[in-house]
């Protein structure tokens, strides 16, 4: 609306004796708008690529958590206490990672952690470390062999790889100079556009400038929101829903463990 009000100045000028002053060739603005459009498209695509990479990482976390739950419940011959402990660690990791990416983990106490979260340098690593302590315990007790350990490790090691990928997205934003340059180009285009079209479109300059500002500012706003995918905005990833999906899947796997083992242990009947 501010740009529309500003566009009224050259539109009014065209209706006065000063109509010949300040006019600019419309072709220049057409070329400039084309270049600016390419710049904004690249900016939006770069921001969306970050969002999609984050979604792919969390999709991989869903798969890794399911695979880890299936392998531990099926391969490891462990007691009920360790079984519950391993399930709690797998379910806790995505929630801890979510809070870690949102910088809220330091203010939250988690039952699965042996120490207070404020005392830990890297909270997701603590969960994975406790999981590997369990694996080492099972290996030493002969509850899993070396081959089974390698099978389980294939998915356990992915947890911190996914964490590192998410931290890269969170800590490395699009280059600040590029973001500032793109915004300066948008402002410059919106300031000069009405003067380039007023001599041909007269009063239509006002709605045209308003619509142009809506598209340009809208693209910049969308890119700014999308490039940070771990927050609470509507455009951010639904991390709470993904954590619930992982928890539901893991609980289902462990709850089916005893049923499946009972079925396999029973004699075959016709």
C-alpha cells in the first residue's frame, strides 16, 4: 500500500504541466525487472533447497529410527529393562534433536539423560552415547554377536549424521551479503518502476505498482521464512508431528516383539 501511495506521485505528475519531466523509458524497467526476477527466483530456490534438505534429513531420521527399533527388538536377546531403555532412547532422540535445533533443550529436563541437560555440551550426542553403551553391554554379555552389532550400528551411526546435517542448515544461513543485495535491488526497483510506466499507463500506474510490490516483497518474505525450517512458523517443518510419528512407530515395533516371538516359537499347525 505504501508503494501504491508512492506511485501516485508520478501518476499525478502526468496530469500536470510537468508531465515531460522525470519520464524514463519503459523498456529499461522491463529489462531490469527481468534481471531482478532471476535474482529473486534464485533466492527463493536456494531457501527452498534448505527447507527440502531439512525435510529429507528428518525423513531419513524416521526411517533410521524404525530400522533401529526393528533390529534391536528382533536381534538382541536382552532383558525387559534394557529393552525399555533402548526404546526410550530411540524415541527421545528426535525430540532432543528438535529442541536442540530450536535452542530450547537447555531449559528442558529429560528423563532419559543421566545428567541435567544444562551440564551436557551436546545433548543429542549424549543419547547416542548411551545407546552405544547399551550395545557394548549386550556385546560383552554375548546377547548380540559381532555381525548383529554391525547390522544395528548401520542405523545407529546415522543418528548423529542426521543431527550434523540439521546443524549445518541451522548454523549456515544464505550469505548475508547476497540477502542484503537482493533486498536493495527490490527497493531500487520499486522506487523507479512507477516513473518508468507512468507516461504510458497514467493512473493505472498505482495498481500496477501495488501488484508489483506485492509479488516482489512476497517472494523475499517467503524466502526469508523458508530458509529457517526448524522454528514454529506455519511454513517450518512440522517437527512435533514427525517426533510423534517416530514415537508411534517405535512403540508399535516393540509392542509387536513379544507377539511375533510367541508366534515363531509355537509349533506349526495346519
